[in-house]
C-alpha cells in the first residue's frame, strides 16, 4: 500500500534501514544512563565521581569532532557510522563485565567512557550529514522527525525498564544489552546503499577552512551554537548529573528516576508528532523558543517537587527539545550545501559540547559544597537568559524554511 503525507518518506528502503538501526541502538542507550549512574553512585555517592565519568565521555569529542567533520565530508559516511557503533559495543561490554565481576571503579569506567566518546566524535558528523543522501530535499523535515520519533518511543519504556532491571537484577544486564544493541546497529548500517567517497581533490586544511567560512559567515548559525554552549552544559549538569543525585538523596531509587526519564521521552514523542504537521515559516524562531521549557525540570528538582510535577516538567521539556532539534537539523540541511554538512555539523557539535566537561565538574563540585538545589535554580535562570537573547537577533527571524517544491540548495547552486 502506498504511504501518503508525512509518512511517505518511509517508502525509501535505505531510510527505513537507518531508522531500524537507530531504534535498536537507542533501546540500549536509553537504559544505559540509569544503570551507569546508579553503578557509580553504588560505590561512590559523591556527585563529583559521577561528574568525572560523564565528563570523560565528552572530552574526547571536543578533540576529535573537528577531525570527524572533515573525514565525514571526504570519505565513506557509512563506514564511519559502522565504526562508531562497533567501538561503543566493545566498551560497554567491558563495563558490563567489570560490573558483573565487582571490579568497576570510577577510573576504569571513565577510561572506557572516553574511548566510546572518541568513537562518537568521529561518527556524529557523518550521522548528521547522511540524511540528504537517503531522502529527497522536500522530505527532510519529515525524515528528521521520523528518525527521532521511534527512538523517542523507546525512550519512554527503556528508562523505566532499565531502572527496574537495575533494582531487580543489577546493572550489568542493562549494560550488556547496550553493547549488543550497538553491535546490531553496526551490522544494519553496513548495509546502507550510500556512496563511499563523498569529497576529494582538496587538502584537509582547505576543507577545514571552507567549512569554517560557511559556519562563521552566518550569524544565526554560530549565535545559536554559542547559546547552546551555555544551555547544553547547564542542562546536562543539572538534569543528567544532579537529577539522579537528588533522587538518590531523597531515597526514591532508580525506578523513580527511570520514570522521570520515561516522562521526558514521552515529551520527545509528542514533540515529534507535532513536528510532523507543524512546519513553521520562521523555523529558527521556533527552534529557539522551543528550548525555553528545558529549565522546568531543574526548577522542579530544586523544589523537591512530587513525582507528578517532576514528570510533568520533564514532559514539557521533552516536547520543546524535540521540536528544537527537528527545526535545527532541518534548518542546516536546507540552508547549507550538502558538501559542507559534515564540517558544519562538527563545528556545531563542538560548540555545544566544549563547555560540558567543565560544566559537569563545576556543577558537581558546587553541588557538593553549596547543595544541589541552589545550583539547579541558578542553572535554570542562566539557561533561560541565554535562550531569550537570541530572539533579539534579526538574522534569527530572517531564516525561513524552504517550500516543499524548492530543490535542494546544492542542486540550485549547481
């Protein structure tokens, strides 16, 4: 039967294969943070220890993302994605084995997290720039949404299931499935029928300069990334780091944190459903505005709110975040040439991640001395201000989405 409307892009077999690979991988990745957080807190309850583990996965990304961006525009994006799944499959298997043997320590987990983070850095620009090779230009928003929607559905069930597994049988089984899911995703992505070599004929330094020129010449692009440097660091420090710490301090346990994570995932699904139908003309204004609800879960955690309010705030944050991500991905895919998407994606990612390790460490250390509540409130206020300031920029209002019938920018320039 012919698919119509928003789901018509699913008729493309390469895109379906890519979605299935992401779905399987996410089934493990959505459970792993619950298992990892309570594994570390099980042998060291200080927030700073969990901060070290989380920061360890981010530091290699800052070093290798620029390399990954250039490589993604020169060589096989499919091969990079396969390697980027195989490496975390091996590292997560090692973590699961250490936990099962009772030999897990902060240092050992941090080293393995750093290796996985390095692989992710090499894979991420290829992942972000692959979609225009799988679908037509007019299908990009639908493809971005449908790529996220099923994985967000998994996020609803997986964190609660992961929390239950940690509570009932221990974290090693959850981490073991995460390793297996990466391995399966690697196999599926190896079957993607995309071209091997994307770009050749120029030096690596010239490629880097061309990508930077494209990125730095657009105020709406780099200003959003600069704002994200603040927002992402405080969001991850407040929600991902202090969230399980607050729940642990309140003696609520991993199952409750899994429920909150599942509520956040439910919001992501709702945001994806909205994105299937809502296609704002001023797409960057919608993108910026959708980030504002991210402050709500931090305020709810700071107040020690009941579970129903914690879950409700997580739902709203999830709705906004998914709309923002779909609008952002669609904006750069529509507004930029396909030949530079890998490099621009790497600049975007490194800009948003460069403060994350420092954010984890500062938030963890400050929360240890001043208490989590004060840090959460300050983080929420700063995040909101960093988002609102973008709405005063005329270039953000000037970015408009392309009509569905308009050809891809690369084809138009050719």
